[in-house]
C-alpha cells in the first residue's frame, strides 16, 4: 500500500472516529445536557400537531403540504404552511411573497415556538397586544406567506432524546453549511462537530427540500430564524461585508427600524460574516441571495444567554422561564408583523430608485415576479456554485497528482537500489 493512500485511509478513519465520538458518545451520555423545559416547550410531535390542527380550523386562510426527500437511506420530511386570503384569487406571480424558516438547528427550540405563535396570530385565533390588527389586515390581504415551522425534525428528535447540544440533522450534517455558495471552505477555528458541511453541496434531503421551496415560491422576502444570540443579519455569511445596491440599503433600513422599535437597539446588525465573530461557508442566506436573487434576505437570531456555560446548551439557546419565553414570542411576532407591513413598501421604494437609473436593473424583474422558477430550474448554476465545483475538482486533481508522484518516486527509489 503506498504512502498517499495510507494517509488518506488514516485521515478518513480519524475523522470518522472523531464524528462517532462526539455524535454517539460524549454528548448523549452526559445527562446534565438534557434540560429541556418541558413545562414551556412543545414536543416536536405536539407542536406539529398543533400547527396542523390550526390549519384544519382555518382553511380559508391556511393551507399545508408535506414535502419529502431522501438520500442514501436517510429520509426527511418538512411541513410547509401557506397563508393567503382565499377571498381573492391568489396569484403566485404578482402577490408579495414571504418565506420564513424556523428550526434549522435542532437545539434552537424557541424558534419553532415563535412559528406556532405567529401562525395562530395570522389565523386570527390569537390577538397580538400592541398591534393595530385593522391596518395589519389590510397589508396581509396582498401577501402570501409560507412558514416552515420545523426545518430539521430529525435533528430536533436527537435533542429531545437527550443531546441538548446538537444542532445538526439526523445524520450529523449542519444544514446551514450544506448549501453551495462557498461550500466546504473551512476557517482556522472550524469545528466538525458543530459545522460538518456534508459530503457535497445539497447532499442533505432537508436542504434539497428548502431549495425546492425557495425556487418554486420565488419569495421577495426570506428569513431564516435561529437562536444563540440577539442579531439581525443580512448577507453575506462567507465575507465580512454586506452587498452593494439599493436592495442592500433596503435590507439595512428594515433591520435598523426593527431594532429600534422592537428591541431597544440591543440587537447586533450587519452582515453575518462581520457580526457573528466568524465567517460561515455554505450557508442558506448566501445561496438565497446570491443564486436565487431574493432581494430581501435575513437571518434573525432571536435569543441567546451568553452567560450559560458550554454544557448548558438548552439554556444557551432557549429561554427557561415563562417571562422571558413570552417576551421572546411577543417581541419577535411583533417584528414579523411589522415586516409584513413594511417590506413591500421598502422594496417598492428601492424599485423606484432603480427606475430613476441608480443601480441594479435586475431588481425590477425580481420585484415584478418575472424572474420565476422556469429560469432557475433550467439554469441552476450561479457563479458561486461553479466556483465551488471548480474548487472540488482542483482538490481532487491535486490529490491524484500527489498519489501519482508518490508512486513514481517509490519506483525510482527501487531501481536505484537495484543498480
Ligand atoms: Zn442556529
């Protein structure tokens, strides 16, 4: 067996040992980590049942579908709720479209609770204190809102089984590192337990489903909801800058308004890459913005306890008392209702600036809904995706070259000794 091949086999063995140790040993065996506040939080089954029951009671405004996908014996399904007024003809191409995703990371239970609360407000079953529902209803008539209450059900089950620190899906892949923009790039502080990106871009069924929804629905606004800190982020995650252009200004304006009116200016604002403290590669927001060209794309971090110890994962990502639990739900539901009202206006203002010849004419096309699924389904590859695949190609070429050279040097060595 030559040296190159031995090194590869040894590395793969060490990586797999590392994965197995963290995923199946240390975390699951430590009972101090299993501290879900069951008095406050729904189980995943109960939460999804409540959502389905809500849809059953409000079929005039809510619809649901279950999307499934599988890969190499691993299967996932995602419940998607669509809010829209049946009293008027819903036009997927001209209505203003918003896509909200919750629960991408298993341990961030509070996010799915916000989804349930928000849906109950949209259905009209629950009033929102401090919100003018009459003016809100006028704004809602022109919207279609898709809500994914629990993107990572398999990962959530692992958390409920006792590993409160787990953020990945049911087979150890971080769903917010499995998208194609800058996929697989690793920073110096890369932690495979936290951020394992999968074997290739879009290897994970959950990510395939979310890509499919995002493409076919083609939203104007997309929000990925997380917890672990309080932050209002826009692209990029893989660079420490924000994009240029009028829609970037619209995003900043929306975030500043939210922070000021609903969070007393305490949230961190900016690009994820510049604000979180590390660059992240292969994330959903960068794909949704860069490849799908959704003009208003956000990641919200809705809660974090920075004083919790490293082992107190539940406490670190989720409020554990009723006061803070309700505060988070109320504040963030108000923030979403505010976005439902303000986002169409903000984007229209941005569009007017484009119309006056300022920047990015593609925004006009996006806003009017002309850039729809047919264009993306047929031509999937953006420049970022091409770069990712080119990088993978170069990496495998170097590896093959290395193995080839080590073979040649070995054979030369033998002939020298023979002579
Ligand atoms: Zn997260």
